[in-house]
C-alpha cells in the first residue's frame, strides 16, 4: 500500500469514528451505525448449524439454509444442506470473516461464514458469497494446527476484528482442561496466526466475548472445562466449583486481563452483549444456572463493576433431577437501538422481552411460553411457583407438539421478528429433553411489538428439523447473510 492509500484509509477511519461516513459511499461490509442497520433489508434466508452428535445418527453435522421470505414458494423450508467433512464435530456458533467493524474498508467483503467446532476443535470456513442459497466449503482448519500454534481447543465464539482478522474463543486446552484463550486467524487466507492474548495470559475458563474499542475493553465469560461438560450436566460439579462464576475484563490494546469480576448469583455466565452504541460503556451477561441477568458498566473510578438486575426465580418441582428448577437463561440479545433485551429460559420454557431504557432497572414488557419442562401433562409437577398460577399448556404449531424449550434467539434488523431454535448442546439436549433426540429441534418465529413491547407467536411459521433426510437433527444458532444483532460490532 503506497503513502496516499495509507492516508486515505486513515482519513476514512477517522470519519467513521466521528460518525460522518454515510451509506452513500462505496464502503465495506455491514452498516455505518446500528441505527442504519435497522433500516437494512428484511431477512430472506437464515443459516443454522445442525448437529448429529449424540443422536445415534452416524452422519456429519451440516449447515442448513432456510428460506424465511413469506413471498417465497419455499417459505419455512430447508433449501440447502452443506455437510461437514467429519463425524461428531459438534458445530455450535458461527461468525463472519468481516462485519460492520470493517465498514470503513471498501476492500472487505462479507462472504465467508466461520464455523468453529465445540468438540473436535476443527474450524470450517464456508463460502456463502458465491451462492448465498447454496453455500460451499472453502477451507478446513484441522485441530492439530489449532493445538500446535495456540495450545487451545473446544472453540466457541467467532468475531471479526477491525484489523481484518478473525478471533475465536476457546473453552479449554487440547486435553480438555479449562483455558479461556483466543485463536487469531488471518481474515483472507484463514491461516492460524497464534493467540490473541499474550503468552500465559489466558483466563482459567472461557466461552463468549464482546469488545468495545472506544473504551479499550473486552469482556469474556465462562462455562466450564470441556472435560466437565462434554458428556452432560452433573449437579455435583456445581458444588465442586467446576462451573464458571466470573467475567473477565481485558485491556483491548494490551491483550491482557485487567479485572476479574465475581458475580453475585452468577453461575455459568454465558452470552455477553455490550450495548450496540460504540460509545456505550455498559452491557449485560446472562447467567444460565443462576438464571440472572447481570449489568456491567464502567464506574466513576474508571474500573468496571457488575450488578444483578434480573432474577428468574426457581420453581419447586417434583419429577425432575433437582427439587428446584432454574429457568436456565441460555441466550440473550439486544435490539440494535439498545431499547430491548431478550432472553430464553430453556428449562422453564419462556422467552422474555425487557425494556432497558434504564439499564439498571429493566422492565418486563413481553413473555411467551414455547414448550419447556413444566408444561401440563409432562413428567414434572410444579409444587411452588412465585410467578405462575398454573403450568403452561404444551405448544402445538401447525399440528406438531414442540419438544424442548426455547434456546438460541435472533432478532430481525428492524426488531419486528424474533426467531428461536430449541437445541442447546447435544449432550445436554439428550439429558434434559430426550424427545429432542427422537424428534429433532424446531425453528419458530415471534412477532414483536416495538412500540409498547410484547411478543406474539406466528402460528404459520415452523421449520421442523425432525423431518430431515438423514433423520432428526439439532438446529442451533441463527445467522443472516448480511449480519445481525449478535454478529456485528461497531467501532
């Protein structure tokens, strides 16, 4: 790159920081601001990883492409399936080769989907640019390369960086011990460059992460060591302190932990979300086992603090593995205007919407039950419930009784449609919802009231992964080709 190009790039980056870049320029991927993203086109297809590990079906996981355009004759249908190359990878989450963090770089193109594997530690790079409705495999990064160059394994969250690199979080080392580090990939060649963190600087446990460069900060969360969670949930591991209960604050420029925040009622902090506004110095973490939402923020002293702002109370039950049943908050997201927070209670079976105009005092504005463990006619009897007067009815959509509970969620760019799938992780699916293994998961859609708040199930939308050609599959995270609420970060 010559000196003129370098200066032009610096000038455009500075305009982006000032918020003066408009969508009329020929820029890079995504949108200049979150509010511009809300004006983006309606989603027409969704990509979902589908898992066969622990189902008894000897077939590789695959990437499903689902048509969600109501005007299409293939509406609510899986229109393409891209099988991976190996068995029992456990596809889980996905990310992009580039996103709105590179909006100022006109040379970047969002055309590769990154699929890290939770069990095999393999990384699949999928070409979705050549034909978005029929993705094809571009590259496979074998686990031995990740192990050798990074000493990491059990890969989870993938985010693109403004540098053009791709960063992937890990849960452990190659032997399955806990190790919360980060793999760096070249965003063009997808070669493994090494770790993002400094040598010896990994967190004791890992899971998700989100960065906010204007405040020189990244937050990472904790699930458990891979060897602890690999084959299912053991309640004894909780009392033994083997599950995470902290979030880690990283210096974004120095690549090192500067604070560790122990959470009150914060067992298994999973998904972390900063507010989308890149100037915001606060966000939220969903804690699965404690069923709490924690609000983190930069305090007056310039360090970071965290407080519990939502508690889903447990229910006293009979006929379940424990006498008290947690909601199990497994996914959270924020609308692009930072007005609403959504989360799923995978075990209780409800999806909730909160107004977070005051982030320290979220206000419940919408709630809907979509299956779960406490439905009428099931094996669980609720003995004491501080929230409900009676157990909810089973959910039936287009003649199918929905197995499992709501898990991964994704919001349309305009905030008016919320999609949900029902599989968490194959080993836990098998343990908590055996019917999921037999019947496969589903994908549902809710309509959202973006003015007053509220959720309403779309009775005409159902994607039934129990009818897949090779047998029932477990569909997980949802991605739109042009980016979404949980993939894109603005800088």
